[in-house]
């Protein structure tokens, strides 16, 4: 498995712990930045990670900003992305099992690095259930296919 990871200045506090977790568990990753606490724009990193996922350079992505909200909203503008921002264990598992989320969003001002690692682990280790959930994923894809949606 290969993970694309990206963050802005608000999420960088979580990135070292997550990268350590990935490395310790033999999970390959590509870090799309940022590497600084200097103010930067989260959409720049969201699109890099989202593009890597839809182009199959990475299997999944992890995005980090202050709340996880903005960077996740930006990623969801890319066709084929199902990014979910989570801050609790149930949501981390459910977004994988029910929504087949291919990007996980976390907030550096919301969760601790230790909690972030736990949420990443749950997300990565929860399988998509398919079945009744697939028709909902298909409906999301139909919405994306509308002419007014961005096409990549």
C-alpha cells in the first residue's frame, strides 16, 4: 500500500507521528508537503494528494490542516475522491467501511498526534463492506459525473 500525505501549517503538528506510524508499519508514502509552520494554502496540498490518489500513484491519502475541514473540502472537488474528516474512532472506521473513503482528513488543532495515529490505523485497517453501501457510492459518482462538476 502507498499513501499520499499532505498538510498545511495547521496540520503539520500531526505529520511526524503519522509518518513514523507508516514507516514502522512498512507502509510506503509520498509526502507532498508542507514542511514548515509558515502560513500556506491548504488547497495546494489537497489537490496534490487527491491527484495522486485518482491517478493511482497512491492507494489512499491523508490530509492535515487546522481542523481537517478545509483541506478535505478542497480534496472532494476532485472527481473520484471521497475524503472524510474525522476526529473519533467510530467515524474513522465508518468512513472506510461504509463510504470507502480514499482520503482521511485530520485536524492538528482538533486531535493530538497520538489520537491521529490511532485514527489513521483504524481507517487503514478497516475494510470497505461493499454491498448495500456500493449503491450509495455509485450515486455519489453520478453526482460527480454531472456536466457542471470539475473533470480531470
